């Protein structure tokens, strides 16, 4: 990034988007390999998994009198879903680690290459995974509370009044959506914190919460926009590629499917770059100086080059 730290706090959403999309130009070869080896498999899996689950679901919904055959189909479906989720979470964390580390290296003028990024990923991945576990626990608790409120709503409201029930359901769903997006915002920023500061897990979530103060509206719009674009891509892919066998030819489905995978790759890459740049925007907004030499050494720690320093980042952690 070419902007001075004090200038970052004044960036608008278009500015952040423009700054984010310019970063790969500083090390195109590194980002090319990151995209090809990490972000592309992730994006392809997100869309293509429905191509495999859709036929299995159709078989389960069809008539079947053999319990053993039905049990086998359910086993295959659950095993496939389990493997898909493991693949999804692993490549999501790997992509995040690679992009955040590379952007930070460029920010500190540290020599960067795809091999150095790969060397740093194992230690970065561990920190991100611990943060992810904390966020997952929060998500599980939140979804449990939402389901409990939904059940109470159904029991408390007279089912003979469908309009009131519908209105209450819509309000509850909107609240669920807002909180879900907010937790996602905290998670994304906490992921960057886990890489760039000596904190992770719950401490990273707390740091993320503090950094978001004053910038939550901008963060909400960025994440909601990202999720909306992904939702539209997934919807079009499902309509044309997965369920469009009777309305569209094979060639059209292949072309549309390949195009949508390519678009999702770009969206995911830009999304990861955005969350990296947004971290620096939040730090600048709160007048928390980023010691580039200390950050340089902190990043070197992932490569076995770390020399302990009393950096501003470390002192901030002691003051929390």
C-alpha cells in the first residue's frame, strides 16, 4: 500500500476497494499462485459440491423399499458433506493466511514470494484455527438461542393469526441476519488480527470488537455486500447449472458454470484483500500506530527469523 498510515482512516468504501485491487500488482506472481492453488479450489468446491449432493438428495426423496440401500445413501451423503466441510474450512483458513501474510509483507517492504508464504502458513494456520474455533462456538451458541426464540415465538403467538406470525418471523429473521453478519465481520477482522498481532482466539475477537468501533457501518456494508454477491452467484449456479438440465444444454451449463467459478474466485480474492486493508483502516482510525519494523520482525517469526522487540503492537496487547 502506497498510502501513509494517517491517510488510511479517511478511506471510503470505493477507496478501500481500489486500494485492495491494486495490491496484487505489487507481486503478481505470488498472488497468481495463491489464487491458483488455494482460492480457486475453494471457490470451485463452494459451487460444485451441489452438483454431487443434488443427485443424492433426489435418490433419497425417491421411492425406496430397501432399508440397507437407504442407509447406504444416507451414509454416502453425510460422508460427502463432512469431507466437503473439512475441505471448505481448511482452504478458507489457508487462503486467509496466505493473503493476509502476503499483504502485510508488502506493507512492510518485506521480500515476498509464494515459497515464503507457504513456509509461514503452518504457524499462521494454527492461530487462525484457534480463532475459528472460538467464532464457531459463538455461532453455535447464537444459533441455539435463535432456534429457542423461534420455538417460543411459535408457541406464544396464536397460530390462528397468520399475519402476526409472519410479521414476527420476518422481524426475528432480520435480527438473526444482522447479528450473523456482525459475527462474520468480527471473525474476518479477528482473522487478520490473529496473523498480524501476538493474539489469537478469544483475545483476537476482543481486539476485533475494539477495532470495529466507529467503523462498524462500513464493515457491515462490506461483508453484507460480499455475502450478497456470493449468494447471487450461488443462486444463478444452482438455477442454470445444477437444476437447469431440462432448460439449458450441456455446453451452456459448462460455460456458465466455468464463468461463475471464475467470478467467485475474483470475489473471494478481493474479499480477502479487503479485510486485510480494512484492518489497517481501523488501526489508523483509532490512532494506533503500526511499527513497520516490529511488524516485519513479527512476520519473520513465522519463518523462524523472529527477534523479540518491544513493538507498539506488543505494548498495545499489554495495555488491553
